[in-house]
């Protein structure tokens, strides 16, 4: 076990975990930040997406020992009042069905819009292609991102 002081959602949180523990399990099991979901466990579905220094990253394969002084943002830290433009657009377009993949979808979309405030449909499709939605709400996801880019 090792002690880590992690900066998560603007606060420093201390954990004592095995260095190889994926940050997903640190968030969910040790810090009770359960908005980030476990999907595939091999960084292929996108359900576990967080921001690491603002970059969308898959947390299920990211060991806590690799975090260092990086800042982590989870879906809980994206906005205090669920008023981030992507979240507002998700609600406006009624994107979620089962909702399981949505935190990862939203975190990926938010990082896209931070880096590219006016993405083309091709940019959106390329960025979001790694996030799987079993319900198939891809069209609404794209429409919501376009709406959010205008907010």
C-alpha cells in the first residue's frame, strides 16, 4: 500500500491504496465518487472517462501511481449545479436512456468542446467514436454537442 494525495474536483483527497489500483476504483471504492462508471475494464467503451489535467482519459486502466500532481475532474466535478453546457444540452435533447454510459459521454464531449469550441460533425463523430452507447443514442449525442457548442 502507498499513500497518495490526489487533487480531485478541486479538493485534495488522501488515499492509501496499492500503486497499481486503477484510478476508477480509487474514485468509486475509496472516495465514493460513483458517477464514473465501470464498463469494459480494458479502456475500450468510454464509460470510465474522466479529465486528467483537462484531457479526457479512461480511468479503468490508469494506475493511481501514474497520477502524480495531475488534477482529476470527474462527472461530479464538471459543474456544481449540473449547468455545464454539455449537461444542459444533454437534458434539452433527452440524450440519456439507460444513462449508464452518459458520464463518460459527457466528459468526452466536454473535453472536445474545451479544445475545439466549434467542432464539425466529423470532429464530433471522430472524438466520440470511442464511447459506446448500448442504447444507440448517437444521433442525440451529436445534436447535443452541436447545441452545447453554441452555448
